[in-house]
């Protein structure tokens, strides 16, 4: 296991379509996070999981967004009825436990372009 | 007031120069602070942790000023390869998530 994997790396979609991204965390990490980063900004927190439980969701996560981590391993982030404002880099991160920030590892991200 | 604020730059410096970035944070109860580095179109990566009175790692020095609620990053003898965006990061929400500044862009030139 070499790190956090995200798929796809790039996604171009038409406005109104649904998209789904996948994140595979480092296998021994039980915490998984999703962030969004737009041009010229730092990453913004969206949601996080402790094993399969989704423990916090940001107000940025509108009703069109849903995230799952069904077996406490990989996670998916779905965006329904995409809008141009959803264009961003979606970053996944995992960490071993609360407070272990040195173990906090980001994936390479999925870059979404909504046209 | 934003939780974490940085000057976005860009800072254009010649190779070999010393450059410093500042970052302010709003929560006086914050205990941990970090600097991340992000290359263009890549994921952010941990550069340095900043605890108590700060720390040094080679050409990089991070300082914390709790009274004024800011942290700084000093890069000495800057190299072309230091060109990147430097993100100030503070754990928030009980330490479950990271709050990032907007990042400061550094360009080191010949």
C-alpha cells in the first residue's frame, strides 16, 4: 500500500450529470476525509468518516453531495445534478487516528470540470 | 474573520534569497500548527509541524507567536525547487479536520 489512491484523476462532465469519485485510503487508517479545492484557495473540509460512520459534514456539502464508506475501507463521493460551481479538485485524505497529523496523507485528487 | 489567513503573494525572489511568510489564526485555543507545501496541480504535503516555540529543519524554520496568534515560515538560501504554494494549516473542530489558509505562492528565479 503506497498511499491514498483516488479515481479518476480527471473528470469532465456536462452540467446536470451525476458523477462519482472513489478514494482508497491507506489500509490501516480508520479515518477518511474529503476536501474540495478551487483555484487560488486552500482545500476546504467537506466531510469525514471514522471507519464506516460519517461523523461530520460541512455546510459546503449541499443536498446534491453524498459520501459513503460502506465497509470502512474505500469511500465514494457522489455529486448529483452537477453545476459549474462544482468544478474543483476533490481531495481525499486518511489518517490513523485522531490527532495523528503527521500520518495525515492526501491522495492526488480528482479534478472535476463541469461544462 | 477567517480562521486562517495568509498573504496569497506571489513572492518572486532570486535564488539564494531568504524569504518569510506569515499566517494568522483566529482561535486562540489552537494547539497545533502546520505548514504544507503544494506543487502546481498536486496534492498538499506536510512540510513542517510547528509546536510551542517553533522548530527548524535544514533551510526551513517555523515560528509560533501565541500572543499575536501568528506563525511564520522562513526559507533560507532559497532554491528553484522551493517554488510552490505554502499553505498554513490549523486543526479545527476538535482536531478532526484541517483548516487551510489560501496559500502563499513562492516563485524562486535565477
